[in-house]
């Protein structure tokens, strides 16, 4: 399992600020955030997991640090801002990612007919 963890999460994502390993629920929440990001930005194919890192914002709230192909894709679609919300309790994780930008919508239009 450590090999999978190292492939999916950066060392900083795996550890708390005090250097101790995060709980399984916290690790799953970070993976869930990356899955939600992939869908929110319409990333094609396999996501290079290490290129989307969940980091604390100045406020302490979860945020993303993008690099490499993920950052290039986000810029290419006209992305300007990402918003991340994660909550987890016991065996349940809920994650929301909102991508803002000037590019065309990634969602299908609503047909009111």
C-alpha cells in the first residue's frame, strides 16, 4: 500500500504539519479532492496525481497547488480560480471543487424543452 500512497499523494500531503502521518480518512479526502478536480476541469485521461497537490491556503483552508500537465490544462481551458472544500467523518468523505475561468463551460447546456 505505501507504493500506491506514494504514487497518489505527495510527501507533504501524507504528513501533518507536525510531521506525523495523516489518518486514513484524511488521506482518502485528499485523493477525493484530486478526483473531483479531474472532473471539474475535464482533465482528459489519466491524471498525473503528483501534479495536483492539496495544500493549506493562508487561511488554513484546503487549496490546490497545480504544476506540470495539470496546470497547463487548467490554463488552456481558461481556468483562473479553483475552490476546494473537503469534509470527512468516519467512513464518509465529501469533496467539492469549483473551477472558474473565462473559457467555455465544461458542463452541458441545460435544455428546458
